[in-house]
């Protein structure tokens, strides 16, 4: 049933929990420092030129590193990356260096950390941003790409991990 009254934030979050999304770790490195964050709010924008977008909470000042560095890598996680996802989501409260120590990383074109063993890595130069409500949307032109093994993807649905 469609309701047209005011939408409470918790009610909205409950409805959004019904979305199933691929789990990614988005990373950056550069003069401003290194950072990684678990996200499901990411998608393709265009294939010509190749552009992806990622949404990050701008109320967390640490996420400004993505803007300041001007680069990011979108690392698509497989089912056996759940521990890594938890770490970069902040659930484990590990410091940033210990989060990165949980996996092996390399760089492709921008210098952003690219997860070895990721299902796919989209290495991006930030070409535009848009601030809306609590989030900043980063549009990244893909300047490096690695397609990994076709593994079972790590998904997030109804506030928990799921597997196809």
C-alpha cells in the first residue's frame, strides 16, 4: 500500500533494508592519506566513457580523504571477503592500518589500493561530485580495471550478508 504521509527516517531505513546490493570496499590513497570504506551504494553510470558512482556519508570527515585525493578504487567483494567487509564498515573497530593488513593490495593506475582477489576492481579518477543531504556522490572515470575470478558475490540484504 502506498502511503503519502511524512516518512520517518527509521521507516525509510527499514524499507531500504529490502534492497539487495553487492558489497564493495572503496579505497583511496594519496597526499591526504589512505582510507577504505564498505559500501553497497555504488553502480555503473556509463560504459563510454566508463564511469561509476559511489555514495559516501559526508558527515564522517574521514571520508573527505576521497575528495582531497581525487581518486578511488571500487573493489567488488566475494563471499569469502566478509571479514574484510566487517572491518572496513567499522564494526570491528580496527584502526585503518590493521584493516588494510587483513588483505593483499596493489595499485593499478591511480594509486588507490586495489584488492588482490576482488571479483572486479574499478580504479577511478574523480571527475565530479554532488552533495545531497547526508551524502556526497563521487563520479569516477575508470582509468584502470581488473576483472577477477567469477566467484560467488557477497551481497547485503535485510541487514545481513547473503550469497547467491
